[in-house]
């Protein structure tokens, strides 16, 4: 059975640059699939931008990838998150 990792791998191999919108419901394996591809040996020379609508997905991605490549990411938080953080601190 084909999975999201295969889908991502094909999209990356077929295009040297570009934007790929990935649709699908919660729990189908979109996030785990991209982690598998980004952490794979084949794509070590490529750069990736992962964008998610939910901050929890971004934080999960950071925890997963930070073990392999510490500090290789940037999160651009929503304005509301920045304001709330500023007010807290």
C-alpha cells in the first residue's frame, strides 16, 4: 500500500522546486510521512519548508527533528501567539 512518505518522495524527485499542498483528514499520516522523507538519507542535501495550520503539528515536528539536526528550524508564530507570549513575559 502506498503511503504519504511515498507520495512526498515522488513529488520531491519529480520537481527540483515548488509547492505541494497535501490534503487529508487527521490521522492519515501526513506529518509522520514528511518526517520520514526529511530524515531519510536520500534527501539530506535538500531544504524543506513545512507549514501547518496547527501549532501542535509544528511543535511535534520540532521535537522529532531536533534530535537529528538541532536548531535547523524557525517557527513564525501567529500574531496572537506573539502578543500572548509578550503579555505573559
